[in-house]
C-alpha cells in the first residue's frame, strides 16, 4: 500500500520551516511522498487579507523545487468552495483507496484541532504527524486533545524547534526588513513581484 503524507497550509509565504517539516516527514515516515497543499480559501482566515492563491501556489512550487519526495498538490484548488481539511481527506481517500494518508501539522494546530470543521470525523479518518512548537509541547497537547477527540492518533515528528511563522515574515517584508534566509530568494522574487503589482 502506498503511503502519502498530506501537508496543508496557507503558505503566505512558504518558508524554510515549512520545507524542513515536509522534508523530515518524508525521511522519517517511510512514505512515498509528501503532498504539499496550499489552501485556496482558508476558512479560518476569512476575515484576514490573504495573498492570492496563484501567487502562493507559485511560491510553494519554487520552495519545493528539487526536494526529493515533496510534491505540490492542488486538489483543494479544484473545489469552488471553502476548503475544509475533512472534505479534502475524504475526497482523497475515495480517489485513492489503496493509499494510506497521514496529515502533517504543527503542535499549535493540533491544539486547535477540536475547533476544526468536522474534527471528529477527521480524527477517525486519518493519523496525524505533529511537529512540536514551543507554545504547544507535543505530549501535553496530544493528551489534552485526546480528551476531546478520543479516536485521535498522532505521533511526533523529530525535528529541531524552529519557531518561525509566515505572519512574522510578512511583517518584516512589509516593513522592508531582511528575512535572513528564512525564505529562499526565488520565492522572495515571487512575493516582491506580487507586492509591486498590488501597489
């Protein structure tokens, strides 16, 4: 049976932390590939400005270029409605019945999982692979969320603590400050082209 790790996110912009998470998941999980899925219309950010999907898709594609086992997946962009994770997982499991899927998230997202749309069904459908963030240690967070979602199965991804966020990077970019290698230059080129086009 084929094994695929799904890695969804806004990726606004994608950065080296995203790349490291995906690469380590590929190396540690004995999987065939990691499918990286930029969300076209993230429901949890409906009231926030988000860079257009095509720009985020192009940035993500550049981030993944040359990385073994990491594949851009645009399955959510094919749906003309809000992209809830539970719907995406259901669609992929129906389309690929001989594939075992896992879902890669940060421990901060694991902490918020009980607030996700369809979280109970999602916890029954798929196993989670979790990268620890300092504000949400894996063991404590997992135990807390299991009290709400008893069918949840998750394991920790072994990776160094890298607390960098897209919002922090956006803030620095918008202020004209350097991002110190957190975003590869060819990804930054797409970001700058987008920013200049919207001025």
